C-alpha cells in the first residue's frame, strides 16, 4: 500500500468483487457514523436502471471515500477516517467476515480467564471498541506499534491486526504497519476461546490478547475448521460433557450460552467439521500361523484414519445409518465426535467389552472408498 491512487484502485477492485446485498451492507458499515449518507446514496442509485446500479454504487462509494480523505476538516467533524488505507483495511475485514468459510480457523484457549462481572451490562459494540483499545495498549506495552480494525457481527467481535516493533521514528512505524502482515481474529465476548483465521497465532499477539482480557496466557487447542460457530459449539459441548447427550439431537446452536442475548437460529443436528483424524494402536494377535511370531510379539500396529469433507461428523452418522459402519453398538468414538472438542481422536484400549470392536471399526472404516457427500449446513 503506497500511493493514494493505488489504494483507491484496490478499494475499487475489492468493492467490485462483492455481490448484491453484501455490497449494500458494506456501504452501510463504512458510513455507519453518517447513516443518512448511506440512505442518500441508495436513494440516488435506486433511480437508475437495475443493470447500472451495482457499478454506480461502487463508483459513488469510492468517490465519497475520496471526498473524506481530501477534506480532512469535514472528516474530523463527522469522525470519519482520513486515510484511504483505513477504509481499505476495514472493507477487507468486512469481506473476510462475509467469506469466513474460505479460511481455516484455529482455536486457542486463554488460561485463568474470568468473565468480567459487568460485561452483560454492555452492548456488543461497546465491548468491541473497548477490546480494540485494550489490545492496542497491550501490544504497545510489549513494544509494538499496531493498526487494528474491529467489527461486531451478531455475537462476536472480528479483528484485523497488523503490527511491527516500535522504533524511535513513529512515522516510519506507521508506514511499516501498512506493509506488514494482517491477521484476522474472531472472539466471542465473555468466553475463553480465540479463533485465528488462515494462520497461527504469533506468541506476542497471543500474549497481548490474553493480557487484554486479564488472562495469564493461552494454549492452542487441536481443533480447526471453516465453520466458526461449529468450532465454538464443539468447545461448548466438550466443556459441558455430562450436561448434554451425544445423541442425534444435540442442543440447538443458539446463543443461550453467550453473554449477549441473540435471536434463535435454526436447529441443526451436528456441529460441522471438514476434517477429522482418528488414531489407534492394535495388538498383533493369533500369531501361531506367522513364520516368526517373536518378531511381532509385544508390538503394535498403528492406524490413522483421516477424513475430509464438507460435513464429516454428519457423514459418519450417515454411514452408520446405512450400515457402512457397524451400528450395534455404534462405535463410541463416532458418538463422541460432537463432544470431543477437537479434530484428533485417539482411541485407547479399555476394559469395556466394546473396545475391540471400536478399535477395529477404524480399520474397517479406513478401507471404505469415501464418505457420502452432504450439503453444507449454513
């Protein structure tokens, strides 16, 4: 990001990639501090033929951004950003939110986190603003200059974060921030989990985020996927084992466990995961007919089954329902997937009489050609 003209071109290109109502949403959010402006733009565009409206809306939005970046007194009076880079980064964040399923999100948990007593008295927007300032302050204390954008979306706060080591030249730091890598984070206020899209969480950023929440540190959870709400539901299921059952009908995925009251969403059977890996070790048995049984005695065979698809948990249960996987009883590792809270399931031998069958089920499943395809659940 260098010259202003380049930034305007990038904004124009980004806006042209956005379709339909999503584009109108971006216009409303970019001009949220001047809501009448968005309304006037829409009224003006609606008078044009339908085939011309989209391009006209894009061009009008770019023109308004140019106006605010060139008329600084007006921008400051209306509390609008004065730099084209700020508009570009914010629009990028809005696009990431709209296309969140295009990224793989990794899950991290904060240690010794305590939910603030007053958080339920605050609006999500207020918490978002406070979270931005706290994170920026904590990064600064660790010696980093940062650029942070935030956006609230139903029940979570989204972050775009870029930062560099502070130097004695503040202006140079700002220029370096514009060229530094942007990281995208999602956080549900009042909860101990952070979701990082498309990359791993750098230690300094993880520590700063933990500090901003009053936690003592963070750990990575072996869980990742493209569906944020499902990742969150999987962790909630694991944290509440014993309070729910791992049957076909799981608790509806709604925000009754969020600190913010939200409208109910459609119920779905299972959280969605696009990848599951199951590992186990089997003892070699019945070695009487083997030429050199002593070579295998006491040794184990390691098996790993890795499944990828648009709905792996639902696919496994579909396979059980059509007897592709033995269902009397259903292997416990399949039943427990919705409450495992992770992508990796390690099977171990126990005293349960079903243990052998469960271990063997991984071997038999591994020989299956492919999981049945299921349509993604939105």
